[in-house]
C-alpha cells in the first residue's frame, strides 16, 4: 500500500463528511383514500397501487 505524500487538512476532511445529511422521505397523496404515502409504493392505509387493490388491509 502506498504512503501518503501529503495529508488532507481537518477542514477538508470535514467538508467531505458534511454531506451525509438525513432527509425526509418524499410523500404523495393516495388517489383512492387521500392519505399520504411514499411514491411508487403500496398505500399502507388502503392497500392499493396504481388504482388496483393489491393487499387486504384490516380496518381498525
């Protein structure tokens, strides 16, 4: 393994590490039940995807 010829400073290292931010997931409105859901996923409240019933969800 090669040895370092010049070190990167702490500020340069920290600038690189500063880009690891948490983000909120993007949400869309379900066309059937008008609840918020993740795009391109089955709606957790009604169980539909692309206006088709995919899973049976128990009502509380």
